C-alpha cells in the first residue's frame, strides 16, 4: 500500500485541552483510584519533580492509578508487567499520536516518534538498514574524530559544562554520521545548527502556561523561528542531492532512495520529518546519558580506578537511574483489562521507565549506582519489562545501538584523558521535557587521568 501520511492533528493547545476533556467525559469505564482532584500546586510539583509523586502513588494505590495533571486525568501504569503490557502484549490498543507525544508534532512533524499504524511500520522498515551493525561500525570513525577534536578544547583544571559540550558534539556527530551534513559548512553559511536546535527544544523546557502563549516574543515564536532555520538546512540539502544525484552511506541518502510498497519515492516533507526526529532523538538522549554517567562517576570515583571497571555496565546503570525517554505517553483506544482491573478507552495512559526503574520491590537499593546489577549472572535475573530505557516491542528506539555506541565512544575518550569532578556546590536538578536532563547543565572540573585507557563497550548484537 502507498506510504500515506496520517491525517493532521490539532496543535493548538486550547483545542487539545478541549479534546482531552471531551474524551475524558465520554469514557464509559471509571478511572482507577488516585489523585483525581483539581490541585494546581500538585500539578506544578508534578511538572517540576514528578518522580516522588509517582513513587508515592505506587506505594498508596498500587501499579495502576490516576493523577490529575493540570486539566485532565492521566492513568499511570508502573512496574515490569505494566511496561510489557503497554509496549508489547497490548501495544495495538495504545496510540502515540493521540497521546501527549503529539505535543512534539509542531517541531518533529510526522516522524517515527509521532506516528502509528501502517505509516509507522513502513517508515521504520525503510530506515532500519541505516542502523544495522555494519553501518554503526562505519560511523564509529566519525564519532571518534569528532570527540577527539572536541576534547582538544578541554584543559585539565579549567571548568566546563559537560552537558553543553556534549550537546554540541552529539549534534555534530548526528549531522555527519547519520545525515552526511557538514556542520562547518552550515556554520560558514551563517547557521549555527546546534544553537537553533537548542532554541527549538527550549520551548518544551518552559512551564506549560508559557507554552500555551502565541504571538511575538513568546517561546512558541522562538521555536517556530528556529524550526524554520533548520528546515532551510534540511530542505536545502535534499534539493542539492536530488539535483546532483549525490548519495552516501547516511540515512538521508537512504531516505532519498527509498520507495514505498508501490514504488513511489518519499515526499520531501516525509524525509524532513524523519531527519528532524532522528536529530532530536539522538541529540537529546546521548547528551543527557553522558552527563548523568559522569555525575554518578564523580560520586563514585573509585569505580573507574578499579581494574574490573566495565564502562558498558556503568552506562546500563545510568540508563536505569536516568532513562532519557523517561515517560511513554499513550492514549488508550478501547477499554481494556490489566491484572483484573477494567480501565477506560480514549484516555491518556502512561508508563514511566524512570519510576519503574526505581521501584524498591523490583530493584534493591533503587537509588544507588550499582553497575554490577547488569553483570552476567545478575542481568538474567532482571524481570521481563523491568528495564525499558529504550521502550519495547515495535516502538523500541530504532537508534538504540547507535546511541549506545556514541555514548561509549565519548565516555571512553573522556576517561582516557581526564577524571571529571563536579564543580563545588553543584546539586543536580532534573528537567523532564521533552526528555530528562540536568536542569542547570553539568559543570565539571577535569583532572588529568592517571590510569590507563578505559575500553569502549562492545557494540550490542
């Protein structure tokens, strides 16, 4: 069948809120127990620090409960069984596009993160070859060169913001390794892609009342302006390659050559949406994982100096404590039953890897940084569905292996040269939108490494 994009959804926040309330009132099955009263103070706390509220509700109500978040009731399902139910066994009954993931459509368009059904299935099939093992191994050289070049600008004893450093580095890697774009050429043309991407993503870091505003000077206008600049870069590259016939081993070339099941090439808009989606996914997840990894290593410096230190296990444990895609927002399509409880259709239903990864009845000492949880012999004892930093089932992150390889290359290169200490007085605060990250960056002081190099993790099978 032809690759037909899904019908548009409303992006006006007032229209989306109205639809949320309409569907909530139309539900024929009651919501599960929870915090269903209107409480703006609680809504504000949830927006800034949701983890304590989710864990408290889990303790009070069990794995399925309701929280009213601003205007609407949202069902949360936590724990291994819930994660597996939503992502695998009953995944067809949960829509991404009609859930809160649709809030990203104004920037990402109809890419893999915001689509469902046949359009998602066909789009994913087209892009899968770009993430085969041999492609990732070929991208390794780009990762290594870009990382070494970036680290040449870091000096022992001179504080720097690791989070900001890695964000620019990861975007350069994505532009070159995934899309064959030259970030230096773009900058020479007057476009700082890293800055524009930060400006666009900054919209979702603002408080929700500010996201509703439109008009001059608002976060929305700044996001739209940055999106327009990035569109110019992507559309310009598509036109240039189509006109000249240039192709490479990157995803952009793959998309330019791809056809749907009836032999038609992809539209320029479809290519743009997938490029923007992958830039977002790779940029945000890699940078936060590197930052959180070194935050934990700074608190556990003896780990790195231990001859048995395994960087791959440390990355796995970092992803447990700080899964970048911390929440899986869905909307149920039909009423459903989970562990004997009947739940409504047409309403927001979220799983939360961040909370599920810290449940004390699943993870002993859940707040402790213990990479040995993932060592052979221990990993096999982790319950199915308990560890879902990249989602699961047909929606598992398509770039998971690329992202893990990139984090490994960057982290190993840093550890070869430096040991990073947190800046005096720094206290970690997280922000949750659109992905989890350090709210105030990650200021660190590099010290010259005294030990030998740390091996990169092996590429996942």
